[in-house]
C-alpha cells in the first residue's frame, strides 16, 4: 500500500504550481472552499470570475445583496454572504478575480490538489514521499498542516525546524542533498496527526512543487485484549442442553408411542405389513381401537 502511494506521489512530484501574487487558497479535490475576501466585499453587483490557464473566463458568482451563484454553479453553491464552493473539482483550479465595485481586481489563486492518501495505524511510521532536484538548489522545503508549520528544511544550510507537536518525530531521508529524496518519515503517528499536509519548496517567495498528502490514522488493535475477550466469553449453556433434552424426549416418546400406539406413530406403514393381521375395515378404525396394538405389536 505504501509502495503504491509512493509511486502515485512521485508521479505528481515536481509539477510546478508557479508563483502568484495575491491570495492563494489550497484545497483538496472534493472538499469545499470558501473565498474569504468575498465576505468583506459589500458592493452590489461585484463579481467573482475564474480565468483558466488558457485565458478563457467564466463568471462564478455575483453580489446581489448576497453572493448568488452563476449558471453552472447552482448545484454546488448557495446564495450566501460569502462565496462557498462545495465539492471542488479539478476545473475549479485557476485564477479568480474579485472585482469589488470600482476597486482594482483582486487575484485569488485556487489550487485544487489531488492528494496522495496514506493510511497508517496509530503508533506506526508514516512516509510522505517527495522528490525534487536539490543540486545547487536554494530555498526551503516546507510542510504545513492547517497553515501550521510541521517541518522545514533549509536546502542550502541543511538547517531543520520541526513544528510544535512534531518535535523529534519527523525526519527527512538522510541522503536528500545528493539524491533529491525529500521523503519525510513521521514516527509514532497519533490520532491527532490525521489531516491534510501540504508539501512544497519555497523559493523567491513563491511555492514550487506543491503537493498534498492526506493522512488517515486508524486506532491500534489491542490483539491481546481481543483474544482474551473471545476465550473468556462464556458460551450460553442452555441451548445445547435443551436441544439434547428435546431430542431424548422425542426419541423416548416415539419409542413408547411405537409400543403403545403404532397406528399413529407408523403412519407410513400400511396394514399389510402386519402379515394377515387386521382387515381393511380394522385399519380404518380410530386409533383408540384397543385390539390394534395387540395385533401389530409383535410385528
Ligand atoms: C442590489 O442589486 C439587486 C439586483 O441587482 C437589487 O435588487 C438590490 O436592490 C440591490 N441592493 C442594493 C442595496 O442596492
Ligand atoms: C452561508 O454559509 C455558511 C457556511 O456554510 C452557513 O453556515 C450559513 O448558514 C450560510 N448562510 C446562508 C444565508 O445560507
Ligand atoms: C536554524 O533555524 C532556526 C529557526 O529558523 C534558527 O533559529 C537557527 O539559528 C538556525 N540555525 C542555523 C545553524 O542556521
Ligand atoms: C527515499 O527515502 C525514504 C525514507 O528514507 C526511503 O524509504 C525510500 O526508499 C527512498 N526512495 C528512494 C527512491 O530512494
């Protein structure tokens, strides 16, 4: 599983997200995203527009007392005081421009990232695969979660800073400088480590090679306790005993019945088996007929 994750990650490694001025929002594919600046914009008929790399633009929302979604967004956006886009898809990735009245347009870069998913059991080590050319490279390799610094490595000095909660638990592959393997290992994962991590290289105030890792932490199974539970759970004693009692009663009943009242008990056996015993008329007699047992009994 880890090998698979690593392969998918190295595929995405070194895709550059470029340098953008203004606000940058990172989101994970499928998550919702809120454009915070839209909340402060109160000028009626303000617009939020998206421009893709190719240059084509699309209206996303317009302020009419509240932000109203444009056509094509109505299933993923509700009129609101700010623009909130549900279930982001990869086509939402791009440069947004917020025109608030006559003010200059404000660019907002939205990055929609396809994360690598890692599932790890509590207490185990998790690997965050990241490869990048580090030869003669300046800048800082940084990992963040919820905008908090988790790890930082100065690529020129090799100085490492670990974020709060991650001290002495996170390390970079030893030969990163020579082979560009910037894979991180997080030791002893805790439930609170679960979340989305963003990895990138910070250079000239721009981020490069941005990628996301979604870490899931499952609770450790206490196998010793589980085994104990299984062996110590008492089996319900009544059931089997009662089945045996019922079986014995039935067999005994059938046996006695066979002796005393063969007519009912051996309904499948025809009278002829008695060997010249009762007549057909006698066969039709009710089972209370006292003579019948005597006739059939010895048979
Ligand atoms: C804002 O625009 C909408 C529709 O264009 C209009 O109905 C509304 O009255 C305007 N509100 C203000 C405060 O101008
Ligand atoms: C606007 O969105 C927020 C966050 O989803 C939500 O709590 C609020 O109820 C929404 N307001 C309206 C008017 O829909
Ligand atoms: C390493 O980084 C920390 C925090 O950024 C800084 O305080 C420290 O002086 C740096 N050490 C070296 C050797 O550069
Ligand atoms: C990169 O480093 C990690 C952690 O040390 C290691 O497990 C992995 O095998 C390395 N990958 C390559 C391609 O060398």
